C-alpha cells in the first residue's frame, strides 16, 4: 500500500524532498520524484517541505466513513496531542464531536501509553538492558529496523501506545472496529501491520470531516464542562521528555535523556555501542508528536503546543486512572528489515563520477544540490537506478554554459546580447567583425559606445521586437540585417545579425547593369525610330511619284481613246 501520493505534474527537478529525506528513500524517474517504499520510514518530511505541495498523505477518509456506515461499532483512539492541534482541552467535547460523525465511542490513546510506561518500568527494573530505547515512535522503530541493526537489541520489545490501546479496546469490545486519530503518517503503516486497527485518520483528515459535517468544537464546548476526572501522566507523551514524565518514579540505574528529530537520532544510534546506562526517549519529529507532519499548525507554534499539553495534563483530576490490562499482550517484536540495495563496484562508481566531470577527489564538490550529501553517494544512487546523471546541478550548469558558448561562437550569424541598460553581456566573433567592436573584453560596455544604438533603443522603448534590413554600419562600411528580440523574463535584448554586404553590393551592381541596359535599349529604340521614319519618308516620296506617273499614263490612254 502506498501511504504518500504524488501530484506528478507539480513535481519537477526540485530535489528539495530528497535533500530533506533523512534516509534518501526517494528516487527520480523521468525527472519526477517517487517514494522507495521499502526504504521509507514515513517521517513525512517530504510532505512538509515540498514547495509545490506535490506530495500528500494517502487519505483514509472514505474507508473510515465506510466503516462508520457499516454494522459494527467504531471506536476512536485519539492521540493526546489533539489538545494542541484542535485547541480543545476537554476530551468530552471531542467525544461528542466524534459521535456526530458516527463513532460509537472514543478514548484517549494515553490509556495505552499508560500501560506501555508500566511495561517499560518492569523491563528497566530487570537490569537486562545496557541501554534502553523507547518504542513509541513507529518512524524511529522502522529506521532502526532498516538502518541501525546494532541498536535493535536496545529497542524496547513493547507495543506502541496506539497498538497497546487498540488491543485493550478489542479485549473490551471484541465486535468493535478501532480507528486511530493522530498527527502521524507512520501510524498508517503500523496500524495496517498491527492486525487490530481498522483505519487511521490524521488530524488533517479529521478536520476535513468536521468541516464537511459543520461540526463546531467551540460550539460544543460552550454547552458545558465535559472534562473527565481521572489523572493520567501518560498524556505527556506527545511532548519532548513526555515519556520520561509519564513515570510515577524513574527506575534507578539509568540516565534519562530525550532526543527529538531524525538527525539528532542518527547521532545517538550511530554511537549507541559507546553508551551505557542510558534511557533514550526518541521521537522522529522535532518537538515530538505535537509537531507531527499532519498536526494542525496553530499560532504560537511548537512552544504554544507544548504549553497546551502541559496545561491539559495539569487540569485533569488527582485520582490516577485505573486500567484493567489483564490478558492484554504488550509484547511487540522489531525484527531486522533487510534493505535490498545493490552495492555497486568501485569501477562503476568512478565511471559514473567521470560522466559528470569528476575524475579526481578534488573534482567532487559535495555541494548537496542534488539532494545527496556527497557526489559519491549520488553516484551510488545512480548505479542503483534511484537517481539520474543530470541531477548534478553544477555539472549541468557547466555543460549548459559550455554548450551555449559553443553555439554562440559557432553560429553562422552574429550574436549580440545586451541587458536592459544596453550593456554588452555577450557577443561572438562574427558580431565583432560586423559591428567593428575591437575592445579585448567588451562585456559591460554600452552598445552606443561602439555603434549607433537607435534600433536597440527603439526596441527597448517600444517594448517589441525590431527588424532592421540593410542597416549600414559606419565603422566597418558593412551592411547587416538585424533582428532584435526582447526577452523580458531575462531582461535582455537578443540580436541576430546577418552580414548582407556582398548581397547589397551585388544588388548595386545589378542595378547599374539594369540602368545601363535600359539606357542602351533607349538609344536603340530611338535609332530604330529614326530609321523607320527615314524609310517611311523615302517610301512616301516614291509612292507619290509613282502615283503621278500612273495618273499621267491613265490620262494619256483616256485621251487616245476619245480621238478614235
């Protein structure tokens, strides 16, 4: 079962989740983050740091609502940090609100925490433990099982308060279904593996259900005081040192310390063999459960939440809670879980490092931008198929800059880039030749110090691209077609220049040939017209003489005929 969902379209080359993931249980496929289920401890860090909210906890609202509609009674086990998330210091109010959702009953998980503390006390009194690690946090338990097998012998073989309480409830109400409600993601997997818990709601999911049913906790609280009278120091569990504070008296022979936060836990677990006589209360979340990944954040933060829990414990009655746990097993094994990871050879690691330009140890920047602490760690992840070569940001930047430089320098056209102050940012050799820029390093120079900048000013002031044909450059006596493109997102002007000097010269020669041809043609036409006129004139004279002669001949013949 997947406990975290991803919005694929919103996750793209960020690596923030990987940087924050304490056990690197995230891989990338096609530039998208994916959870490596068998390595994940469900600490929820990736869900809280994702800037795009691409990762969310798999919701069990629908399945729990189906349970509530079913024929079996459903009882809620509510983590004591409800007081800090919902701002309610009266569990009676919470019971009424849950009843409105369809729950047949509700109890605080602190009931289970109480009997867990008693079991801890028995184990400590046995003197069998060199060091003792609490087992209340499922994320820490999973982390030890996966990554710190040497610490397993110190991990208390005791069920968590959630599981202990569920077993207690199932003993009292065998026909009932138990749903845990709290701020933790890891509880979802623990509940599924427990066999006694039908579902888990986070505080965020419960808040959604309250909102959907228009259930107002403040309105319920205003009706009257519903507080229970029994005292239970196990309600301290959700704050740092809460487990330690839950003992009626601390068994001797141990130093009692609390460690919260995954990275602090690493320090303790890595050096556990060097410790002796330590009772170690470990919580995955900083400030413990009140700061769980699915807690409801309220003004005042973790310190205010801590205060709310302390106040809640102090306001309960003086009579200690009485719990009949007879016949309820609190034993919980935490076996070693093998991590199925291929260990690449040194040659493979060096080959992957070489692909990103890391041939010597000093080439390994270990900047952590990819999400891994070292370049070597990232190369191992690549070999295992959990990371891409392209995740090395310094390498990709160098590569991109190198490719950009080569493209610009080898372009068949002149390339010129200016900032919005009309300072030269980049240009290639052909642009230098066309524009006649001779400075050794012209970067930073104003373009109008080198050439006529009217076209650039026009583009910048007009806020649009400019195309200028056959622009004459006085410095080089050359002609160029220039396309100026504005890139507002980068605040630069990108100009492409095409040297058209030869084309312009050819056009001029062609124009001259055309002009001479037209002139010659005109002269020929005029000459032909003169010849034609002369021919016409001669033909006209000859025709007239012939006509006179023929008329005379006709008259003579006519006169001769009359005489006869």
